[in-house]
């Protein structure tokens, strides 16, 4: 008898990461993975280098110091925080904890493709509620709930559209969901949002026992390579997910760097200011060219191109690639007419925006 995998895995297409510049003639601009333009805090780098001297010991399995640092920073209780190998590990573990074969995992249409992979890998089915104007639609999500729904995931703000649900809208979503449905608020880009009507999810987690907020050190803290994420949830959820995570999931050097990053608010503020400046410049320049920008939040802009010969997103992608400028095709995210451009350094942004302008002016 041949070896046979669990049924259903053939429904999964592997995740396509953002591509890298190929080098050679062009400047080599990578704006495809929503990494930080300014990189990590120098203090985090120093802490990483210090801790990197001792690699023969297992890390603190309970990651007590970094959880305490997060608790202090955000006014949370340590026992409600769980660390992960990026927020990816926690999203996967949360879905596996609450959904399985025969269940449904529900999320909006144009969003982070890993939700699909995590849901299908548990044997659950996926249901996607249509967005309205590139935003998650609370009514559409509620209308898509069935008796099989076990988990609802909303990226807030959303990758790739940069739109967000207000705290009132998120509360309305939670209130409309049955109590036995887990609501995951994926707040990977929360730090970039300064809108008064936005909450990353802390208030809703505090008010309920079936909501979880996931966060990451990969974006504003510029530590994507170290793979550090965390979630905040009721202690019952933390306890269950804690049983199925990998035991030493965050390295000692990663924990040390994360603590130093949290302490360096000056660097974090500089990253946020740089991102806001270029988000605004990019949005103005691109809309000035007649292109559509889908949202206002995050360290990226999602740009829509006309559905006409030679003007499509794929044509823009090919044009940019000729200069070794790599943005992200949004076809795999459910938006085939769009490219997502991560906010890069001043030079990278000027190079990329000039190239898009050259592409459009030639129409
Ligand atoms: C919406 C969203 N959630 C989660 C992640 C995963 O981040 P991490 O690096 O913490 O695994 C990403 C990464 O791009 C993301 O865009």
C-alpha cells in the first residue's frame, strides 16, 4: 500500500513569498513583503548580538521576560500573552485548536492568504465573505456564518487593502457571532494606525472570552527574520494553544532583541513617521496619475491598474521588474488588478514611484 497523506491537503497551494530583486544592472528594490524600511532598532541589534554569543542552551520556554515587557508596554496581564514563531505560528495553532474536519473558517475575500492554508490544513472548509469597497463587511461576514462556523479571522488593518474596521464595527461583529465561534483579530499592522476610532483588539479581548488578538515583531519592529509574534487572549485560550505550540518557539536572541525593541520607542516612532510620510506621498502621486489606492493604513499601498491591454497590474509588474523593482502581484490575495507596494526607504520609494509614473505616462 502506498503512503497516503490525510485527505484534503491537495486543496492547498503553497504560499508564494514576496520575491527578491535578481541583481545585475538595476538598483535592486524589494518592496514585496511588507518588511520595515528602516530595519530594527540598533538597540535590538545589539541585544541580539549579545545573546547570540550563547547558542548551546534552550531558550526560556515560557518567554517570561518578553511577555512581561509586552504586558508592561500595553497594560496587559502576562498570563494572557503567548509568544509564537511569528504570528504565523499562533494563527495556525489557533485555527487548529478550534477548527477541524467538517468545520468552517470564515474570513473576508481579499486578505492574507495564510488563513486559507491554516484552515485547509486542519481539514476545515473555508468560507469567504465579500468585501465592500475593499473593506471587510460586517454584515456579509455575519450573513456567511453557518452552524459549522468555528473561527472567524479579520486582519485589522487588512493586508493587502489597507482598510480597517473601527472598534464599533469589530464590536458589532463580535456581538453578532455565536459565543462558540472564535474571533481572531490579526493586528499585524496595528502600530501604524493612528485613527481614533481604531482599536487593535485589546478592549474586545478584555470584554470577551472568545476573542484573540495576534501581533508581530516582523513589521514595525523590523525583525521579520527572527520570527517573533504574540497573541493576547483569555487565559483558557492561551492555555489550550500553549499545549500545541512548539516548546522553545522563540530563540533567546529573539527574546532579547524583542525586549530591546519594545524599549526603543524613539526608533518605533521614527518608523511610524517615515511610513506615514511615504504612505501619503505615494497615495498622492499614484492617485494623481489616475490610479486607485484601496486603503489608508499599513506599511504598504495597494494600487489598482486599469483592465486594459498594456495597462494591467501584470504589465506594470513586468515594467518595474525590468528595473529590478519588485512589488507584489495581488492575484494570490484575490485582487488580480492590483499591485502592493511596501513602503521602503526614501530612495526606494522615489525609484519605484518614478518608475510607475514612467509606466503610466507612456500610455
Ligand atoms: C496580516 C498578516 N498577518 C500575519 C502575518 C505574519 O506575520 P509574522 O511574520 O508575524 O508571522 C503577516 C505577514 O505579512 C500579515 O500580513
